C-alpha cells in the first residue's frame, strides 16, 4: 500500500522512459510556488497540516494539479505507466486523465490501470512523465512578473491569462498585492517569495529558517495570504555573501 503524499519523502525509482509523476509534480510546485518536495508531505500529512497557511497551500496545490492535468489531457506532456513493482512500460492515452479530482493520483503517483476512473481501487501501476515534455512545459509558463504585466497592460490579454490561472495566483495579484511596487523612493520595491527564491537560489524552507534566525532580511505581510521582501535588502544580502567568497 502506498500512503498519500508519503512518496514525496522517498527516493523515486528511475526509468528509461522518464521521471515519476511524483518527481514531475514536485518540480512543478517548486517552479511555481517554491515548495520543496518534502513540504508537500508536510502540508497534507504533518501534525500542523491544518494551519491557515497550510490550508491555503493545499488550495494552491490543488489548482496546480488541475493545470498539470490539463497538459496531460491535451497531450502537451506524454505520460506512461509501469506495473508495480516492475514490468513493461506502456504509454497512457490522454483519456485516462479525464477525471474530476486528480489530487489522489498526484498524492501517490500511482493508479489502477484497469479501474483508472476509481481512485479508491487498489493501485497497480506507477505513473511516469516524459522529462523533455515536462521541462518544455515549465519553460513555456509565464513568470510571476509576466503574469502581473499581462493582467495590467492589455485587457484582452488579461482575460486570456485569467482564464488559465488558478484562483490562488489571481488572489495574490490583486491591486494591493503586486509582485513589485514602488512607494516614493525607487529603492522601495517589493518582491514576492518566488522572486526571492530565484535571486538567492535558496529553498522556501531555508529562507524561512534564515529569517527566523535573523540571518536574512525580514519579510512582511502584503495581505492575509501573501508576504514580500524589500528588493534592495535582498540584493544587499546577496552582495554581502558575494563579498565573502573564498
């Protein structure tokens, strides 16, 4: 038996055909929200899974699962299945992704090939994803700043973007929660978590730990569900580290 979200704490098996669905979804969540793989387990299973922050995170994860599901259905990303624990690989038809709730399948990375429509059926196959397709899909996605630019620059384009974005992303890009804002001084520009992760190369959990230890610029609330940093403080932190290179 494979317990939901436990695979995100385990080493994933290799295959010549691609990467596991668990690894693919972990990459997607890290790219979109900065979540480390183990954090998906913690958000759903840990003792503090029912905090307000984790409840919101689960909504974001559910929305992202639906986005990836759409890419499987339209054939943008090829998927495969291999029997548990071993066997010949088969390519999955997009029709096996015609399901209302993809989260149970993403939680285990497995499904029943014969009863693919029933997430309660005993698991028989592990799901794999074409790695090249997955990378191309990630590269094609808009960055957070590109999303905001599209939402504010062109009304027609804005409607197109809103149609494909999950609700949590739209909520974080309200007028009062822009990814980059200026207040008087040109230095006072706010950047969001995704941008901080890209600039520093650090994970979400590492940044939070450094902030709690007062070894990284303090974050502040932009709203009930969003935080930000002052860009010049983050840049100064990066410059200071660069000055200490051996």
